[in-house]
């Protein structure tokens, strides 16, 4: 009998193969389950770090346009410096506000209390009930919601006081896309950073 025939005829370990296979498949299954479980716990932390990074980039973008030209609202022919800011935030972000806290009592209702003005601040509120703030360096910045009147001329929205104090800009979730801000000058009032959305 040659060595190949002896190898094929040897059946001493055949009964342990199914047992080893079950054992190895069980270990592989536990590793897959532990990886999936740990990813579900790590994923929100990664998402929140990504949100913080985006908000810091937005703060830097807003800070950079503050030193540019502020358009005089009374002269519609010249545009001011504009900043186009990209945001793509996860669904558990309820709102992002600029220069205001629209829910100071943290009850989830943005219309039942007067908004608290927070100049130079971007505030992010999560559905879990906590908020994070990002500070914008530089001179005090007053944000105003903009509205487009005749054509593409953007002016402060005077009816925004129905939402709270009339100051600040709030983006409610889901938040994704490009958002434009422009510094403007209103005679008798001063300089604002106007939203174009």
C-alpha cells in the first residue's frame, strides 16, 4: 500500500472534524457579534466627533468673512463677502443655531420661550437632550435670518420675531447642504451676518 492509499484509508480522526468545525464557527460567530456590538457603541462617538469638526469648520468660515466687505442693505448693486458653508449632520442632531439659543429651557419646543442671544456662538442640540457650543473668534457677530425680496436681494427678515427674539439663525434637522452667510450693514442698526436660506 502506498502512502496516498494509507492516508485515504486512515479514518481515526474523522469523528472529531464536525466537532472542530462547530467550535471554530462558534468562535467566528462570537467575534462577528462582538464587532457589530462594539461598532454600534462606537458609531455615535464617531458621528459626534464628525459633527464637532464640521461646526469648527463653519466657525472658521464665518470668522473669515467677518473681515470682508459688508454690503450696505440700502444699495442693492454690490454684494458683500459671502461664505458658503457645507453641513451634513446625522439625524440625531435636532438643530444648529447661530448666535442664539432657541431652547434655553431645554424642553424641545423652540417657540415657547424667548430665545437667548449668544453672540459668536454656534450651538448644536442633539435628540439625546444635550447641547454643544462652538465659539467664533473675533469681534461680536450678530446673526439675522435673511429673506429674499425682489429677485436675489437679501434683507433681514423682520417677521422672524414670531420665532423668538428675531435675532439669530436656526437650522432644524435634518441638516444637509450648502448654507450661505453674508455680512451686511443696516444704517442706524449696524453690521449683521445674514443667512441666505
